[in-house]
């Protein structure tokens, strides 16, 4: 029996139905797998413009817009599978920031922006494969499509979500970005070793650098010596202005069979008190004979290291360091003659030795608090920290910068459990600063949304470097040095989230600068609790290489800033040294609230060394020497008080904590000079100090009290005075 034919359906209706069917989301497991595994550009079919993070921003709320395709990292995106075929879409400038529908909206025309990934359905997209590398992206929360509103062809139009309709405004061409695996141009002072090189070739180059730098305390030469992942047989002796580092994501990716060490042979009798300005980072070491040495003083970090043996921190003579951070030492650490040391977020086999001030924070295998006998101060957890950003080579051979995440209440290393938490930044997102670059060049790059990778060199600045974008990374290699000319401030950081400044030395110029570095303008008040600005191995110098002058070296106005190892030094030796030559009132002024400092070294300034005006401040380890050179007592008076305290907490402060503070005097120009006290602070319950020591070095001068009118004296009769707690 035959059936009657159905009535004919008009062609227009068929076309509409086909369009609606094509617009419906479909399972996309295959599509998700077909997406590029690396970074890609995402171009809208209606406008011919690319998906772009506005102004290369990385802060929460940065608009995701369309913009003329330009190949920058603001237009590079990666796709990370979540579940059921959905992906998160990450921006190359900060891969923890993803394409997000604002306010978890399900409405048409809800704007799309960047936001830190938290697993929300509004942050996940179903890539529907349209063939030929084209996709539409359907939001998991709303079921609506990523859309160019009104099919606009203009730049700077923010993308939205809109009911899926199959139009070109919702069609995106995804094109993989080919990453170069060649060694980038890092300037003339970066040496990169590959494990395929002959050991003799590597050793010869290492020896040449060390021979130049062993005694080059105030020279202009700077070096970064970098090792690609693999194993090496090498004796790496680290001299002045030399950074040695591995290029792996983990320290164990690069193994040195031999030594990575600092010696004091150049300064008899094996005196390491001037072994400054160097660093060892991100390496594992199998030391010859099971023992290595890191005999250093200030500005010489031993960071993100894995030593498979024992480590000595002196070379027989005096030493005045120092810092371990994010480090594992399988064997025993022997501090020897070290006067003081900070160990933070590290794991040690054991520790032996003490002198005046040994502080352990968030570390394992370390002694408990027993100050002053022996002078150990131990804090079980590190309250808030971020490890230093570092350069590495990823699994595809591309150079990137890893930016570790903030950790709270942490112990031991960030890498013990495998890959550290954080995000990777493509080197394309950095302006590589090389010798010859001007302040104008650098500021132009910052204004364009670039991060800075500052290669080894000395850079004179005739204008202030302005770091205004949230999450900007300024990473120096090889003790890269900024010198402000004509009395300018070398660097100012805006009151924004998450700026990271690491591995740079600010050296005062011959014309007085009011400040060398400012974090936030005066009056800053924004909270940065979730994403603080941080300083890592950032050093300041007034005099020594030349006559230098700066009223205050570092001013911190922003809240929640983390200081991770700073040496703020008015020179006591070298060129241009004298009470009226290398002038500097104060090393550090903290005006922001909830600022935390680890490994704070401030020395030789002519008034207060450190002034803390903000509430909620915390210091874990403080090392200070008062100025050597007051010509007489009259020249060094604070009103009617003899001398200035090394550490001043303002009378208005109601909450402050400090652990492990040492202040020393050596008034060698006039030993009759006296400081009334080393620490000056309000006497109230919320302002607390633990483990304080004053020392008259060689009995040369007097510190009458440790804190306020308590403790002491330190003088020619009794060199060392300890005080366990205050109040």
C-alpha cells in the first residue's frame, strides 16, 4: 500500500531549520582533542580581528576584546581540557587567567573578561568543530556562544555571550602559534650551556668568568651563567655579580656533578665578610667528596637549590650572610663563623653551628627555638610568601618565565611535591632589556604591556621607570643594575596587584635622588591580600662603586607587599665613601599596612635605618650595622638622643611582629660615639619582638640598650647583649 507524499516544505524553512540545527551545541570530545596543544590565535570570522586581552592586562576583569591581529602574547591563547569535552581558554600573559562570562550571567550580551580560574561553569567553553580549523565556543553555564556583538568590525569591541545562531560573529578561526626553540638573544653577558658541550669547553668558560669576577667587587661586569636541563661535570666557582642557574622547571632537572660554591680565598685570612652580590639558583648538585661551600655575606642568595651532600657556610674567617630559600640540603649545614643566617621554606638534613642570630621560618630539619643559647629562632610556618620568578625551558624547548603562586602558612620547598604551583609566561610577553637600552625604551615597553627581562649590565636612567600594569614581572639576570641620573627615582610601581620585581640592584647616582624605588604612591590604600606585590633579591647601594647619594633607598606605600631578601646598603668601603660623600638618611620606610619582610638587611644609613609606619607589619630576620663613620657624637644626634635606632616602629603603630633582629656598631672613625638604643618601638601588647641581639664589633663603640630602655649595653667590655622578648 503506497503512502501519500508529504506536503512540500518551502526552501526558506529548510534553510532556517538547518541553521538552527547547526547552531545547537554538540558533544565536542573530538573537537577538544583537535584544538592546538600549544598557544594559538583566535580570529573572529565576522571582523577578521583577533581575540585580545585589552592592553595586555592580566588582572581580574581585563576585557576580552577584538583587536587587529598583531602577534603579541595578548592574542595568544591555550586550551586546557576540564571535563565532558569542555575547555578553559587561557591567556599567554598569565595562564591562570581565563575567558570568563562576567557575574556568572546567563543573559544575552553579558560581557566576557579575564578572571582567575576557579572551576566555574562560566569559565568553561565547549569548542564545536566547524571544520577547517574553525570553531564556535559555547559557555557551559549559559549554553550561549562567544559572540562579536553586532558583527562589529571595529577594534576594542568587547566580546559577549549571545544565543547561538550560527552567524559569522560566533565563528572563530583557531591558528596554532609556532614557538621557536632556539636560544633567544639574551645579550652579550648571558652564557648558556648545553649538556652536549664538552666538559672542558664549559669549564674553561666558567674559569674565565670567575677569574675576572673573583675580586671585581665594584666593577661594571655582570654575568648570568645558565645550564639547560641535563647533567654536567663542572666546578662552578661563583664570583661577584655572577648568577648561576638551571633552566629546568625543577632544580633536579639540572645536575652539577662537582661543585657550585663561593670561597673567600681572595680576601685573607679566608674572610667572607665582603663576598656580596652573587647567587646560585635552581640547580641540583652532587658535590665532590660529599661537601660543598657557600661562604658569603649579604646579597648572595642560595635559592631553589638541591644539594645532595653537606654544606659549609664559611671558609675559616668571618662571614656575614645570608639566605636559604626554597632549598633542600640532604646532608648537614655547618654555619661555622657565620654571624647570622635566614633559612626560609627549606628542608635540611641537619644544622650545626651558631653565632649571633640564626632564624628558621617554615623549614624542616632545623633546630627549635633556643635563643640566646644557642641563638636559634624558629617559626613553624611561613605566613605568606611567593617564590622568586625564574627563567626555564619547557618540554617543547621554548624559553619561558615561571611565576610561582602565593603560598600561605607553608612549610618546606615549593617543588618537593612535583611541579610547583604558578603560571608560565611566554618570553614573547617580555621586553628583553640588553646593554644599550635607554629608560625611554624600557618605559615604552612597559606602557605597551610588556614584562621586563633585564639581562646583565649596568643601565643608566635619565627618567623614572614606571611600572603601572598589574602583574608586571621585572626579572633581572646576573645582578642587572639600574643607576638613576640627575636625581630621578629609578623605579616607581603603581598601587596595583601582583607586580614582581626580582634580581636587580639599584645603585644611587652622583646627584641625590629623593628615593631609589617606590612601591605605590603616597596614600596608597588598596588591599592586595590575594595578589600582593613582591620583591625578590632586590638590592640597593649608596656609594662603593662611585659617589652615590639618595635620601631614602626604598619606600613601601602599598599594602600587603612581600619582601623576599633585600640588602639596603650605604657603603662603608669602596669609592666615594665618607660622612659627607655618600649621603643617605634612611634605608627603608614602610608606610603600607600588612607588609611582610623576610631577610631584611639594612646597613650604615645616617639616621634611622628602617622606619615602620604601617600597621600589621612583620619582619622575619633583620640584620643591621649602624654607620661606621659619624665623625663625632654631635654629628649623630636625634634631637637630644645619642644616635638613631636601627629599627624604628612609629608611636602610632598598634600591631607589629619581628623575629630575630641583630644590630651591630663599629664606630671606627670615632669609637667614643654611642647609640642610645638599637630598636625603638611603642610599648603595647600588639607590638612584639622576639630574639634580639646587639654587638659592638671589636668593642668599637657603644649601643646602650637593645630596645627602648631594655637590654644592653654592647661596648668594649661586653661586646654582645641579648634580649629574648619585648615587651
